[in-house]
C-alpha cells in the first residue's frame, strides 16, 4: 500500500503498488488504486483502477516472459 485509506463520503480508497517476479525474468511492478463504496456497513462496489500504462506493461511482460 502506498497511501490511504482515504475516505470521501461513502467511498474509501487506497493507492497500491505490486511487484511480481518469475525466476529468470525481471520483476514487473504496476500501480493503481482500489476503491470500495459502501451502503451502510456493506461494500456495494469494489474496483481496482490501474495506472496508465499498466495494461501495456503487463502485456509486454507476458509476451517477453511467457510467450
């Protein structure tokens, strides 16, 4: 977790960073945020939003290391 949680009304958000590795390959690091929207004490929406470029980075990594 990079920061958070931050509350804004009925929504809580954290910023995250994840690093994945595979033997013989460089690490892959991506970042984004996770948002949880609540109605009362229940989560009604949980979503991850990836930083721009993350999808391409994952695709490039997969192609280079699992292709």
